[in-house]
DNA sequence: GAGCACTGC
């Protein structure tokens, strides 16, 4: 029998206009060749372009770009800003004399699909007048391309070769409200460039919420006279349908159960239309999917006319399963997509009319006092809630069911903490230094990272090395700074070392990886290390399908080696080519690892790292890994768990490691630390090592011990 | 003893 239909009660306050800020019509299969239009159909394209809401602001936009160095465009979903604005600028002559109009996107697929669409509108193939540049795929022509779409990370890379971005006349940062790490870096750098290049125009496309923050940041007018502002704002209305928002009457004790009940309630009482439910992670998604599938079976047994088709969606899902959510269902079937946050920005599913929002999201957090990254289930922001709601109004008016009270909604923060404020800054600092920002403390951050992190350590160490000031710096800051010094990316004055630091910054990887790669040639194992580094960039080498866990685990054991995960990865690449499917390997990931490896090899050649092989000797490889990852070392504790060398923190081997469940090695290293649920700390990518290797590799690092509790540890290490 | 939101260079 079906469970009694929902006891959930919702109420609907005054209708809310969803503040939607994105307009990508994401075609997930963008690799097909674009259609070329003949002049006859071009007329209708012109008409379509004129119908977009942004069109009637055309002259105003061009006037603003002419008059202000920076223009903030608040453009709601479907207004056409991403595709039209660059074309208006092109038509108005902003791309003459070899200049380029650049438009950044936070995601690769978006850059490709938008470039394709704009090329289509202009009746040409992408890669000529309109092009794109993303990592591993440059589809632009240095001579011919006038409008270039690129990822924000790519723009930052380009600044290394061309610090003033001389080839660009205008740069538009799209989706700036998402505040990704690279968007924020680009924003800070562009402000700096604008002071030297008065002719460079910057357009920031953002949500309403942030417009003023961007305006105040970019406005260089200090006179108080608004007539002298250097930054203007323009709002363009969107083209979406209204979404009715409902809240629960009382707080929900268990949002997983509540999601299931709400789906059933919608199915029972609402008209046609697909459902999209947001949850925080894979486990929750699978749980809801399985509960709903049970219910759906019962419902069809009792003769419910309309069927439910329940589909999970998260990034770790195999590609073929992900594609299922885009398939159309017959009118007698209601599609229910149970997704993680991937459905909030990265993908758009057509046909969604009902959204269920649990109010939570899993976010990365960085704890500077432990140097450990963790994933924390956090309440979403209001901006995020409205983005989720907006997913219901893409095709026709929709409804959003929030599994929380209106009172709780009011307590949510206005926007999500920018990535810049919750990430490890070592790579950011290295990049900024490489871009000639000597004093990273003076860098104009749109949202400055917490002062208590490495930045403060840098300042204190740069200005004075007196004991008095050092006492104020906590141990971890010294360690972070020291880590970069030992890696030799920075000297003790905080300057980028040449060549080591300069080269490290050029690698699209964190400093530890770069160090390991650059030294691997002299260690005699660069061929192996480059493969291992590439493999470490993919999230999961192995896949564990929910219904075949045991069979998969059995297959995975076949690749395992006693030394640990790093050499197991090497083993996978050597033996995997046949039978990726049967061995339950991450096919997409392995393909990606191959491209990453190619890029790394090119950089290694550029820096003349000798191509050497350990010829089957594992120790050389492991020592080389320790060289980069010396700061991540642990030894076994009599309790059976591990303790970190740097601060005696309790650690466990992550269940995904091949060393999990085996006789634990005395020492482990090379791992990355993750804090997962219940405040337990885990090591991922673990390798068994010898204690004697650390002292030789990172003596300065562990010497720092004398400032704090590490002293006793160190004597045991060396 | 038991688990990994999502991007990007």
C-alpha cells in the first residue's frame, strides 16, 4: 500500500518574483557542428534578436559603455545579455583595429555553447569572428576573432602573458554573482589594469543583490559628486514565468522524508509538470530515489493513472545515467529529478514546473588553523533559494515548495560566502605573485579573505621578523608561509623565487603538485609522477554503483598495491585500457586524466624536466611524492588511528583508500586531508612511507615545531 | 572502523 499521502502543510505568502540571474539555455551536447544560416533565414534571426528584452536597452547600454569605465548590468534570466551585448559592442565598433571583446563564463560548457550560439546568429562557424578559449580547447583565431568567450580561469592565465590585456577593448564578466574564485581574482586584477588603461571597458553582469557592491568597488570617483562616477548600473528585465512560493507552516524535522512526502503530494494534487528536488549529497539523493521508487510501485498497483519516473542527478553519476534526466517523458509520466546543487547553476532541465527546496547545500570550507578542507552541510542563502525557485519558471508558471518556514527563510544570509573566503589561499597568492602583485595584502579584493590566514602571516613576516610580532602569528600561519618557503616558491622576503616559484605558478595545479612534478626528473621518475599527478586530479578513479557495490569492490582490489593509492593509480593506467566497464573504472575521469597529463608533459618539456623512469622501483616515486606533500604526514597511534605530524591531530584512512581495511602502515604521507561528517578527519590518496624521508625533505617545515607543540614530535621524526 | 557539493587553470 502507498503510504498515507502527505501530512505536509504549506502556505503561500504574497507571490514572490524569483530573482533569477542566469539565462543559459544549456545544451549539454554542444560539440555538434553549428548550423549555418543563409541570408534568407538571417532575417528571422534579426527579428528574434530584436524580440529579446535587452534589445530596447541597446542604445542606452552603448551610451553607458562609452561614458563609464565600468558598467554593471543587472540582467535577469532570458534577457539575452550574454549573446547580444557582445554583438552590440561589435556593431558599434568596439572591435576595430584588431581589438577583441572578451566575455568570461565560470564554466567550460557555457563558454562553448554561448560561443556556438553567437556564431550561429552571425551566420558563421565558431572559431573565426566568434570564438572561445577554454583549457584544453582553443577555438579562436588570433587574427580573425573579434568576440571571444572564455572561462574566467583562462582570462587570469592570459594575464600572465599579457598583464595589461592589451588585445581586449572590452571585457564582460558574466555570472559575476556566482563569485567563483577566478571571477574574484579577475575582478581585482581588472580594477588594477583599469588604472593603467583608461580605455579598457569592463562590464559586470550580475544579480540585483550584488549590483551595489560591484558599483562601489569599481567606482573610482572619490569626489562625492555623482556626475564624476566612473561606473554605471543598468537593469534589464528578464523573460521568465512567475513562480509561486510556498513555505511549511512549521519547521520540518527530516527534509529527506519531507521531500518524499512533498513529491507524492504534488503528484496527487497538482496538474501536469515535472518535479525537481534539491538535496545536499549523493547519499540523500539515492535515499530519496529509492523511497520514491517504492512508493511509485505501490501507486501503480493501486491504479494511479499517471506514472512517476524517478531519476537521480549528481556529478558522480555515470554519464549515461546523467543524460536520462534530459530525456522527454510521455504525457502519462511525470518526471521527478532528485538532484544535488548541480541543478542550481550547472545544468538546466526543461519541463520543470515544481521545485522542492530543502534549504541546505554542501559547501567547501577551509579551516586555516588546521589547514584542512571540509565539506559542510550549510543553510543556503536567499540568493540561492531564489535561484532554485526560478528553476520552476523556465517554460511556464511554476511552484516552489520550500521545506522551511517563512520565518526561517528570513534568517538566511543574503548571499553565499564567496569562494575566496573559504579556500586555501596558497595557490592564489602564488598566482598573484606571478602576476606581479608583490604586496598581496594591498590587493584589492572584492571580498577580502579572512585576515587571519596566510595573508596576515605574510604581512608580519614581510615587515618584521622580530619575536614580538612572530608571537602574534599563530603556528599554522608560520607553517603555511613556511610551507611555501620550503617548496621554494617564495623566499623569506615573500618574493617569488626564480625559477622555482615562477615555474610553480605556471602549473595549473596547487603548489605541492607543481613542486613534485618539477623535481621528479632529478629523482628519476618523471614519467610515473606525471601520470600520478594527472590521476590525482580526478575525483574518483573507481566507481561504486549502488546496486553492484560488492562486485565493484572485488574488481577494484585487483588494481590495489600494498604501497598505497598513488601506485595503485599508476597500476590502473597501465592495466586499464581494456575493460574500463568491467573493472568499474571512472571512464570520463580517465579520459580527462589523459588530457591533463598531456598538458603537464608540455609544461615539463618547457621547463626541461628530464624524462626519466624509476623502472619498477617504487621507493623513488614515493620519495618524490613526499617532496611535494611533506606537510601531510601521519604516523600510526596505538589506538589504531593516525596522528598528523604537524599538529598531532587524529586522522583516519578514508574508506575509499586501498589501505583501508588492510594492515595499517606505520607511517603514511602524500595524502590530502578531508574532514567529513561527524568531525572526523580522513586521509585520501594515502601511501605508506618511511619516517626518515620527511626530515630530509622538509627540515625547515618541521623545525617550526619549536614555536609550539610540535617540538616533541620532531625529535621522533628525525 | 565505514564515505566524496560544484567548478576552474
